[in-house]
């Protein structure tokens, strides 16, 4: 949708909302809220000037951090709903958008294979969604520890500290997935109540072997929470006729106790929009609280009654609902083909890097995140410091390339991650800087050649 068409559709939506607002008795805006057109123009001129400081997050040239532009349908729906500015805490604060939220959460549950009797809601972020899941884990298994892989998101340890829950780190294998044998040992000797598996680690983009972790945790009497904030939507690809991802871990999510996913990552949504789902709706008892001035308007469930957050943007629910009307959560249409393009871009670029004599992969990508490094020219064994210097050169050089700039990211890799795959490295530093790229735009599938050319110019 080009900008002209976007503005036309926005004008139609705003006119429809204005018609609804006109049903009420007109009133004059209070003079304290008035601002002149000239002042408005000046402020927006300053703002747009300052926004130029950003990287081009919308463009396939940007393949650095996990920044995916929201779809125009989501932007239109969000801005339209913001004319009303509903709050999805209580029904009287966001009647329509609360119903929209209650319409989209079952679609997420269906994608993961959760039963119809699940409990869940949208959140303002994946961090808050994971905090709620760990809080329910603490309440469900009081006095026990929570274990996550060493490649799990750093906030799990921080949230356990906040919750006063012992946190245990499970080692990962050389590919960055949780080591199942190490987990078995931890379950045997530690008082662990919940295992956190990750579907899409934020550094390497790896998927823990959930199909092995879940039955192992069950044998030990532990719960399982899946942090699928990044990779959750790839579950759709596990249902394709020829899955471009390993389907087993994703299909196993259906047996987890809880799962988190971020629609503001691969769900084409603006920040912030996360979601948490629980298999057993009985965990709603942990949320029970009294708010004498908010839950009086309806006997229906108010979303604030099953959320740790209070105020939440109803516009986020409207945007996600509108997006799912346009792009259903299905393997072969809607979101499925979009994710398949992202995955195809990562597979192709990984193959191109492997075919080049000076580039090496940190690991084969599970999803759409590719980590790689270059080695110096010649036959001498590469040192960790020399690899790091080349990574810095690629990172800086590609960004400032006057011919064809490309924006990437960096990652610190340990000897454990690289030594087995590349024993020739001489470890003269404790870790090594590698180049990290996130190919989360479907347009990246058409840009692999240009990305490869850009980095080759700087080695």
C-alpha cells in the first residue's frame, strides 16, 4: 500500500469515527487545550527533523536488530482507534477493543494448539508477558526454582530476582540450544518447579528441543513455560506440507503450560504488543483481586481481572484484530507465506556465506537470524582478536558505505560456541565479536545478493 492510498484509507476511517462522535451533543474544546496551526506545524517540523536520526528500520537495507515495520493495516487501525483512546483494563474503558482482544487471543491459542479452555490476554510487551508467566509459575510451584537455558533472554534471570525465585541456568550445546542431558541432571539434583524453553533465542535465533524438554520436565513433575516471543509465529511453518523449519519443537508447544509471543515482532504490529497464554484457565485464581471502581459495569470478564497490568492500549488490540482479518494465521496463506520468505532469506544467505572461502557461520540458522564472521586472508590460523577486528570492519564499513549501505548488528560469541565448529581459532581474547543479522522482513528474500556484496567489500 503506497503512501497516497494509505492516507486515503486513513481519511475514510477518520471520517467514519467522526460520524460516530457527531451523534453526541457538540461541545467546544476547552481553551486551555487550544494550539495554533502555526505552532502545530512548527512542532511537527522539529519532530520530523529529529526522526531523521533513525536508521532506515523499514528498509531491507536494515538487517540489524529485531525491528520489523508494522503493516499499513495495523497502522491505520491503531491510529483510528486512538481517536477514541480506549483502555482494555475494564469493559467500560474499552468495550469494543476488549471484545476485539478476546477475539484474537483464541486465534493465537489455536496456532499453538492450546485447548479452547485456555486463558490469555495481550500485554504491552513480551517482557511483561514473560513476567506474568513466571509469576504464575512461582504461584503454581511455590518454593521451587526456575531454570532456563544460557541463551534464554536475559530478562528471565532479572524477573526471577524481582519475584524472589531461585534461578538456575542450563548449559546449551554448541549450536546454542538447551542441552537436554544437562537439564536432566539439573532436574535430578535441583528443586526445579518450572523449565523455560525458548523458541527463537534473541542472539542466535535458535529453538530449544521442546519436544524433548517437555516430557523430561513432566517426568520430574515440573511445569514448562515457552518463551516464543520471537519465534512463536514460525509455528505456522511447522504445519506446512514441506516445513522449512524443524516442526517437532513447534508442535510440542501445544503441551506446554504457558507460552508467550510478541505480535510486535513477527505479527506485523506496532510496539508494544505482547501476549501470554496459559493452558489451564484455573491459573486465573492467582489474578483474583478487588477493584471497587472498575469492574462494576458488566458481569462479563474484564481483561484487567486476568492481567498484572492495569491500563493497556485498546488500540493495540484493534490493530492486531484488523491485521488478522487481512492476514489469517494459516500455514499456506496469510502469515505463513510471509514467514516463509523470511526463513528462505536466512537459508539462502547462510548458504552464500558458507560457499565463500573467508566467511564462516556461527551456526546454521533455525529461523531467520544469521550470525557469521570473516577470517583473515591467508593460511595462518585466525586469532579471536583478528576475527573481532574484521567483524567491526564489516559492521562499520557496511553502515557507512557510500555506494550501498547495509545496517547489521554484532554479537559476542564464546569459545564454547565456536571451538568445536572451528578448532583453528587461536583464542587470544576471552570471546569474539561476530556479525549478527536479522532477516525478518519478507523483502529480505530479494536482497540476499546485495547484502552479500555489501559485506564482501569490507573484508
